[in-house]
C-alpha cells in the first residue's frame, strides 16, 4: 500500500529531526528523553534514592534518564500498554492503566513505599477526531492524578503530558489545589505544531 503524502512528510521530518539523531547517537530509546532531560536540568526533579513511577513508559526513554539518577538505593517502576525492552534496575509492568489489574500490580510493586515522583507521558492512540482524542487524553490524565492522590508523598512532584483543549484549564486548576507550585512547560524537544505541553507540579501539599 502506498504511503500518503502526510505519512511521507512525517517520516521525512522524523528522520531529519535533530532530537531523533541525538537520541540515536546517545543510545536513547526515544527523542522524548530530551523533554525530561530539559526539565531535570532546570528543576532537579530526580534525585538519588527516590521512588519514581513512569506511566506510559514505552519505549523507555524516560526510564533511561531516571534510572542512573536515583541510583541503587532508588526504585523505578514503569508501566505501559505497549511492550518495553528490559532495562537494568527498572521494574516494568505490561498493562492498560485504564484497567484495575495493572494498577494493582503497580501497587504491589510499591509495597508500603510512597512515591517521590510520578511521571506520566501517557497518550491515547490518536484517531484524528480532535474531540474524541482530547477526551481520551484527559481521561488518562485524570487516572494519573488519581494515582498521585493515593500514592505521592507530601512534598513529592508530578509531571504529566497534557494536550491543550477541552477540560485543560479545569485540570490545571485541580492540580494547583494539590501542589505548592504548578507550571505549564513546552520543552524544546516537543514538536512546535503539537498541542502537547507538560504540567510540572512541585511540592505536594497535605490535603
């Protein structure tokens, strides 16, 4: 089947992409690793000994950034509906976060430990219908926030990918009620035409 002009354009842009080339050179699994690296450089989100949960982790680019920073005393648990090649020191749970069992597996992996940092790069499979896609994306963000409410320790941090559109402002307000500092950031590695932004919430307050 012949590729469409838009598919060919995407492929061309992808392989000409500066961050794609940099990821290949540095042995990183995804260009999105540079989004987290930029946030880490500026805000020092990840520190030695932390417990970090990475939602929507595949193919593992963010885990590659986090794992050496937490060190052997830290814990990194990753979850995704897609398979992910193993990474040393990262516990991977293969499952759909919208279902109960993967969440229960994640909770069992944590044991009694509270989480220092929740990362969510989850996004739905895009249909091209903006209303439906936005609703699905916000549902995933709400699930991530529910996990934060239940498992993030006071003073902990949260980074979540959002798409600007319906319910975006309400979600930001909800997060602001839980954290001392909340900022919306668009890392340089995010494609300019993408509606994606990252909500950076720091210092969870005691409810």
